[in-house]
């Protein structure tokens, strides 16, 4: 259909246009995509066998949808991607405030215009990108905002009585007729506002003041809610919940691979930053593991959730920490170091809700400990497990490293602002590290080896084989018993 040549209702009829509800649009286009083996919700990872099939079933059933899940689980992203299931263009009566269908007008303006001009009624075309409306539910939202109210200025300008329906100013929902309308954080919406949605969801009616107004609105509603909101700030009133066709539970990524894919896709990095900073795979794994550790930490409120945005912002901070060091040193390129992970602490502290014990511990300390917990969890995947209790005569693959630190009683310092060459020379000086990597990570690329060497040192600290001290300019590693032997 060449929309450029279709400019009136008469042209539309001759072209054979058939009116279709938005729910039928979504259903028909979804069926077409499935038949053609196309991806229905591109850019969404980890939901292929859980959330997306449920969402597809809800669309096929023509249901209004409630996406229920913790923060950072792509609920709003899913709603926005539903736009891709709409027709590219739909016709509307030109000048209509509520996107009237030229063949099925519902507003007084459109009905009277078509009655007056007939097939010569002008139409315009609405692109699917303009068929999305979104409202964040906040306690100050009013019925006038989302449904409508009397506009005294319009009444004065048109010299009309308040009893005339032409003085109505339509709210967000009527103006989103034939669109996808999203209400985020539905439980935050006051109960009386939720009640105003009853008739819209069931019969398509709207009620404004005392007007006998029937507008069979054509809408696809998508609501989002956080389970914590049900007890923390409000609730979804039962009759409204009953009118929502499908409630779909979202979730966090199940494994590191999916989490890494999401972080890589969503990170907002400057291309120059990507070129200047090399990030070892182990560093990417650690970023994601920190988030997994946060979700099970006793210091963090699990009901509030730990958003996927934590790993995204932490990854951005990690690269910026390495980039900042390179800029100060005048280096064109650098590699992420484990010490750079201290630069992600601000990204962690702003993304987690602490329980009482966590508040007592302190947000920065909790974040710092999460880094250590992540190292401890991943360490056995790269190197032999360290037994906490072992007989003295039992040999350990780490004995030579521990002995090296025992003999270097002054300690081993990795300063934050070391140039790459100095940093590598220091780690190369701990010769037993090369033997350990040769034995257990023989295929490791040279570019990643220094990060893994530092990872070994941090891992040995976590398993109480070495001690680590943070000071203003860097980190010092020592044998844990050196202070006792030296009499300190």
C-alpha cells in the first residue's frame, strides 16, 4: 500500500484498507514472524525459554500484560520491543486528538468531520514508533493526567458550556488510542487511580467527571511491577489485577555467559576507550560474578534485587579506571588490572540496598568484600582448590609462591599508577607464578597472563595463604605470618 497517494477516506476505501485492532495487529505480525523463523524480541538474552514464550502466548491470546519482576530485568525493554510487532503505518483522521480510525471513528470531532466531508475527509499516517506511550506511576498522578478533565480555557475560547463534551481535555490514555500504553511500577499508583482503569481494560470506556462518555478505546496495556512494591509502597487492587490477562514473571540471568552478553551489549563505551583498554576474559567474568555474589549476600536486601545495571556501570567504571591510569602515564594502550576493580566500588554502592547488618558494615566495605567473594568463587575454576586444613607434609602447588613471599619479608607492592612495563616486571619477579600458570593454564594468552598472575595473589589472600594491605597509593602483599616472625 503506497501511503503517499492515500490522503483521504475515499482513497483509503479504494485501496481496500481493513480496520484492525491493535491486539490483532500484534497477533498477526507475531504469527508472521514465527512462521518466518524471525527473532521476535531481539537484544533480549536469557529469556528464550522462559519469559519470551510466555509473552508470545499472551500476545496470541490478545491479553493485557503485567510484567512482574525485580529491578533491572528488562521489563520496560520488552514492552518497547513490542512496537516491532505493529504495522509500520496506520491511518488516522487528520487533526484527531485520539488517533481516530477513519473507518471506525469514536471521537465527536472525527465523527462530525466525516459526516461533513465524507470520502473527502483528510487522513494522515502514524508510524509505529509514535504508537508508544509510557507513564511512571507516582503518588502524585491524578485521574486528570491519565484519563482527562474539563478544560475551562477551551470552554472559554469556544464559548461552550461545561456540559458540552467538546470542553474535555483528554488525558494520556485516550491520546494513546491504538497504541501500546505502559504504566511502570503499577503498585505505586494510588488505589483510586487504579480503579479508574477498570472500565478501560474491560469495556474500553472512560469516565470523565459527570459526562456520559463512551469511547471504545483500542489499547494494548503493558504494566510493570516489582514484587517488593506489594508490601513496601502499595499494591495492585484485586479487581484491576483480575482484568489483566497475563502476569509474566521475569528473572535475572542464570549464568555468567548470558550476563556477559548483556553487559557487552548495554555498556556505553567510547570507541577510543575500547581501543585503548584491553579487558581479559577473566576480568569480564569477575564483573558478573560480583553481581551474582551480591544477589546472595547476607548484607544486601534480596527482595529489592540487584539490577543488571550494576554489572554494566561497573564494567564502564573498570575501563575508565584503567584509561585514567594510562592517560596520566602518557600511555596509548593499557590492560585492565585486578587492582582496577577498586574503581568499581562507586558503581556497586549505588546499586544495592543494604539490610541493617550491611549498613553497620558500611556500603564500601560490603562492595570491597563482594570483589573478594567473586575471586574466591572463580579461583577453583582456574587453579587447584586450596584446602583450608591440610597436613604440613602435604605438598601444595602454591607452596613455592608462599615461600617466595616468606623470603621477601619487606613485602611486595603493586602501586595503582605503575606503568605497564613496571607492573609486568614486578609480577615477573615472582617467578613461581610462571610455573603455576604453565602447569594449570598452559594455553593462556600472553595479554591475559598478568591479570591472571595478580588474580592468583588475590586468590591466595582469600584463602588465607597470603595477606594483603591497602594503602593510599596501592596494595601490598605479604606472607601472613611475617609480622609475627619479625616481632611486630
